[in-house]
C-alpha cells in the first residue's frame, strides 16, 4: 500500500467535515482537515448559531411589549446593534476556539488554507501537497445571488451578521428559510422590513396551511410583503438603495439581503482535475455510501445537494465513518422524517409530510388542526396566534406529519419527531396524557377531524 500522509483527508471544517474528522480520529485513523475560512463552517460562523442569537435578540421586542399587561412598567427600550453584533462575534470566536481544540484533542491535524484536488489521492494547499488513502469533500454551500443590475449591492447571509450599522429600512429577497427568518429578525429589532418573493406565498415546500398562517401572522406584526414580484435592479443613491421590482414599484431601503438559495461550494476545488462533474447547482453526486465517481473520494453535507441542514451533515458524517472504519455491518442514512424549524416569528417546527404530500401518497387521510391564542398572549393583549396540526393516514392510523407554529415550535417538534420516527399512531397520541397548562398539550387532545 502506498505511503500516504493521511488515512483520511477532509476538505472543509464545517459541521460535517469536523464531525467526520473527529469520529475517524477517535477510531485511530490518521486524519487531516483543511479549512480556509471558518473553523466550524457556515453553521457556527454565519448560519444557525449567530442567527439564533439574533432571533433571541429580536424576540425581546415582543417580550417588552407583552410585559405591560403582566404589570411591568419599563422604560422605552432601546436597541443597540453594535452591542449585539460584537457580543455575537465574541461568542463565535469562543466557539471557533472550541472547534479547533476539539479537533486537536482528537489528534486531527489542522491545515489552514484552500484545498485543491490534484489527483484521486492528493490535495494541494498553497505550495504543499498532501496525500491520503481517502479524501472527503465537505465544503458545504455558498449563497447564490441571481444576476440583475445592481446585484453587487446585495448582502448575503455571509455579511448580514456583521454590518457596521443597523439598517433602518431592510429588504429581504426570497421566500425560503433565510429570507423569512431574517425578515422576522430585522423587523423585531426595529427595522422597517420588506420581503420580496417571486411566489404568491412564502416558504414553498412547507404545509400550505402553515405557509398561509405564518405569512398572515408576520404581516399582522408589520412585515411588508411584496409577493409575485422579482427584483429588476438596484441603484445606489448616496447611502440608500433604490430597489426596482418587476411591477415597476421602487422601494428605498438601507440594505438588501439576498436569500435566494445556496449552491455547492465547489469553486476552484479542482473537481475537473479528478474527473468529478458537479451539476449546475454545484452539487456533487454520491452513492448511498457517500462515494463520488472516484472510488477514493467521498462527499457529504450541503455540497451533495441533500437537505442543507447541520444535523443531516452530522448524521451523514457518523454514518460514513462507521461504514469506513468499523467492523460492523454498513449503515444506511435514513432521510425520512427529518424534523426542521424555521426561526421566523412565530417559529415553525415541522416533521413528516405536509397535508398536500400525504394527500398525494395516501388514499385517505385525516387532518386535525387547531389555531388558538396561547395563554401567554391573554393578559399581554398580544394578538399572535399558534397553529398545531397532525396529518394521519386513515388506514393505519399512523401520524404522517406534525406541524406547529408558535413560540419555541422547534423545541416541541423535536420530541414529536421521535414519535413519528417510531411510527406511532393517532391512538398513541390520544392515549398520552397532556401537560397542563401548555400549548403542547393540544397535540394529544386533538379529537375532532378537521377534514379528510
Ligand atoms: P431556500 O431554498 O430555503 O429558499 C430560496 C428562496 O429563494 C426561495 O424562496 C426561492 O423561490 C427563491 N429563489 C431562488 N432562486 C431565485 C431567483 N433566481 N430569483 C428570485 N428568487 C429566487 O434557500 P435559503 O437561501 O433561504 O436557505 C438555504 C438553505 O439553508 C435552506 O434550504 C435550508 O436547508 C438551510 N437553512 C436552514 C435553516 C434552518 O434550519 N432553520 C435556516 C436557514 C437556512 P422559490 O420558492 O420560488 O423557488
């Protein structure tokens, strides 16, 4: 066997890459990991973690208002962007350090720089070339910005967390996870917020009822939606941006966040050099064992075009390392019933099928749905409502989907995801005694079928 520098050389120290490197090293494998930008990847640096911190910050606005009905008198709250931004930066630096120490503690060699594939077993970083028995591409994804005049004035999620100043008028372009979360976050922090989306309802792919409910709630809170429109051009006027929409209207704002999807991060990775051809979205195709067209090169996470979610990359990494370096039988990654949350306001937590998907796949379904004012909103006078919904296969009684819109929906749905994964039935839900008084108890007390 050739004398390689490493058994496994990982390109990209994001969620999937770091997990694969550490797990493999813990099994005694000689591992190197290459990263040129963010130790910890998108999630830790410019994704899930700072987003959640900003979402917490944003929720305070509502909390301060709600407090009055509960007897509190507060001075007029003021928000200071620089404090939030810099505290966030400190926290991310702390997490970067933890990631680096975790890798070192596992015996993984860290290599700073941009990795470029030069052969089926070699990666070049600067003027050095490293060899390995196996290479793992875990380079993640990168924001995609459509081409229109003035697109260069757009921010992406890479920049939005660290703006020098708070944009008082903020426009998000897109209707997916990032756009909807940031519309809520900046609106809560006090910006006049616009969300421009080409479709007629945000969050395509989610349950229709959930989409409509969330959009209505956000609109009621004061987010301005411009639906069925695209951005035609952006012109910079002194410090403001004039955004012209496809209906001819122009909106003047201080910042535009383009959140129109993420593509595989494969630029200058040297894929052509080794005979791997990504698709037009920059995604690398892999087999069930994460192997690319080249037998010694593996790939996982966002760059492979699966669900772009940190826990998916982590699970893929653990499956791959198990299959490569354990004596036990191979495992197959199970992509069914992956729960997810959107941290817009109100939050969405969802697992399993939407009502529409279930209708397509099952002969007869039962839908149980309820919307209500959470108890916390009674004394506060907050008009916000919550939605809870179960989609059930009529023949087997199995719960196929659970959708929650309301405070901490993700926290609630994580538990329900176990029930769906276990294949539990509506009868099992009904047999569960609720926790009173909570919103969550609605999920075990939904008795009347809303529609078949
Ligand atoms: P999404 O795929 O969620 O949404 C992209 C949005 O951009 C869609 O509304 C899409 O419209 C629109 N769009 C795409 N291309 C164009 C175009 N050329 N012109 C105008 N609009 C366009 O991507 P995001 O960027 O929001 O997020 C990327 C991924 O990151 C998510 O899919 C998710 O997997 C992950 N993520 C997860 C989070 C979480 O778990 N909470 C949070 C943030 C991100 P249309 O619907 O019509 O296609």
